[in-house]
């Protein structure tokens, strides 16, 4: 597949997720899919993870900030926004709005996601929810 076709597949994934067209989103996941960061394997793990995420943040929306393709990999810089109105990973709803930036590296084979790695600021996520207090580095360190 071409680089543009691979980028289109990734864009379609995020669009399907944002519209909650999860049947289409799941079709883009290969049966042998592996998410190395979240330790997900296969479509069923992806379904469980997304169900939990949407339960905790029903209005979650992902905006693609930049997208780059090379070979069979697509790098996506994204921003997630949402409101924590449902239980998420055992955390009772806080009602707080979150904005998180992250990067996904997706390997696409035959039009499907087969591998992924993700990087996002988990500490900032927990800070925004009020779960942890983090004030940054003292001035003398900087």
C-alpha cells in the first residue's frame, strides 16, 4: 500500500472512533494485532479497552495534529479531549475536562493495523483528573 493509503487508514480509524462507528474501527484491526504499550492482543482486547475508555470519557474526541508515513508505519501526533464523567480504571468520575497530547506509531499491513506503540503524558493526565499533585521542578533545578 502507498504511504498516502496508509495515512488514510489511520485517519479513517480516528474518524470512526470520533463518530463512535466502532464496527468500522474494529474492522481496521488485524486479528493478530499487538499494542506493545497497552499490552493488547487482537480485536477483543481493543474492544475491551475502547469500551472502558468511552465509559469513562463518553465525549472523548481525538484531533490529528500531524501525520507522517514511512514504509509500513504511520506516526500520528494527536490531541485527545474529553470529560471524565464515568468510571475509568477504578477511578470514580471527577467531572474534570482533560486535554492530552500523544503520539501513536502504527504499522499497517494490507490495510489493517497490525502493531502499535503509543506515547502520552500519563502524569499530566492524572494531574488533570486531580489524582496526583505535581508542581513541576523547583526553580533551582531549571
